[in-house]
C-alpha cells in the first residue's frame, strides 16, 4: 500500500470538547473558533447523567447551527454498558447531522469494526445517505501495540487521536496533569510520549488519516499549551483537542502554516512548474536544490492553507 502524505480534507487544527450534560456549553461551542466540536458522552459526563445527556446531544445536533465546524460525538468505551445505546439513541434521530463518531480507548481493529458495523445498520435503518466517519483514540497499551492494524481497520476511519491521560494510566506511568509537558523531569530527561506520538502519526500517514493530539488540562497555562501544540506540530500532527475556548486561537495559529511557509511553498510549486515546462530536471529555489519530496511538502502546505482560507470565507458568509 503506498503511503499517503496528506490527510483527508477536513480542517482540524482545533477540536473543542464540550460535555453532553451542558446544553449551554454546546451552544457556545457551535459559535466558537473551533474547526471541530466534539460533544462528549464519556469522561465529561457523570454516570447518572449519561442516558439523559443523549437527548441533549440530539437536540443540539438537530437544532443548533454549527456552521462549517465538523460535528463529532464521543461515545463511551466499548467496555461499558453505554456505548451501543449511545450510538443508537443519538444517531437514529440525529445521524444526518453527525460527521464523525469518536471511539475512546480503541484497543484493537475489532473495536473499530464493531462500531463500523453498527453505523452501517443505523444508516440503513433510518436512510442516512452517507457514511458517518470514525475517529479512534489511542490511549491504552493495547491501542499502541495494535496501531498498524487499527489504522487499516475500516474505510470509515478518518483520524487517530492520542490520549495521554488514559495512556499513562494504562502504562502505569505517573502523571500529574493530562497533556502537560514534563519532559524536563529529572526522572526521565526525554519526551515520554515520543514513541506513541510518532507511531500514531506514522500509522495515520500510511493510511491517509489525520492525526490529532490530545488535550492539555491546565487550560489557564496558555504558554504551556502553545509548547505542547508546537511539539505535536513538529511531530506531524494536524491539530489538537481543546477543553476551553481560550485554547482555540492558540491551536489554530500553531497548526496553520506561517506566512513565510506559505510563500516558500508557492515559490517551490511555481519553480517546479516552470522547470517542467522548460524540460529542466533540476529545480533551484533561493539557491537550494528542490526535489520531489520538497514539492510534496509544499503541496501539503498549500492544501492546508487553501482549507483555512475556505473555512474563513465560509464563516464570513
């Protein structure tokens, strides 16, 4: 299978999580700066509120205008008593308004397959004329070990997401706050998440998926959040999950190409086209030799910039 070097076209620099138990917060999220809004039925909702919260999700999806934002619902884990009813009770009445289902604690390819099968049955029953996508959270030791199989598990799968909190718990790794950069801890001088984060990006790219980094719990520490965004971007992630609206502009900026990156990409693409027209095999831009890899990187940057410009235009209409 040839490797895919660019993610699917959904813009996903920032994904804002909102509890399904808080209709007021969902309404605010629908008008936010987020590229995607995820209504959470899992960790953000107390057990005694989970069933009632499904109705909040349905009402939000069918009554609110989310504009160009991608609409997601995070169901509960497949090892709970809630997951299958989350899918049925939300998607049968509101599936036409759902873009993606997020599957937490994805352990194996079979987990994705189960959700995909149930989605097919729901779509057939209520007449949804398109496929609802899946995003798989990698946040267990099993998920890490079966990354390759999970990433290739279903045509519905669009994204892999890293969840450091549950991953740390699964691995028995001490963690003070979810997502916080502790790489300078004297007990371990390296970056503790490097292996799993690099693995997620590699598995995503090999299968044409997006890669999303997990949340940063210290939402008042915007400097720390920005560092976490820069680290994720350097590793190849497409965006980051956010738990507070104040994090959105930081994430959007961190995962957007800088003006100088866009200018460079345009110069590379232009020089390459000119060389092809003139039959030249060598392309030089600003004294640097340009090859096919440079062109692929340039085109990836330009596609991302075009998606951002389209999103801005869509919001302005």
